[in-house]
C-alpha cells in the first residue's frame, strides 16, 4: 500500500508539473523589432507565488532561481 501511495504521488506531481508550463512560440517583438526565441513560462493564473521568476522557485528548464518578490507591487 505504501509503494502504491508513493507511485500515485509521483504520478500526480508529474501531471501537475506538465500542466504548470506553457510553450511560447518564437516571435518578433512589435515594439523593438527583435526576435524572441521560443521558450516556456508558467501557466497563467492569479497566483504570484508559483511563477518561475518568483523567489523560492526554480525554472525547471533553465535551472535559474527565482529573483522577484511576490509581494512587490508593479
């Protein structure tokens, strides 16, 4: 039973991770005219705490640590 629970937890984490990322296609920036390569970003939602750039998080694609404070206003 314990092995089953561990297995199900790992599967659930994998599904949550797969849903947490959105691929952004490469495009030209309209304002500057520069090309932005395709990349992944966290899926859009209203949380400030689960973004790759927020302190305490790590971008799984680049390995970079988050640096933005979730409480800082724009």
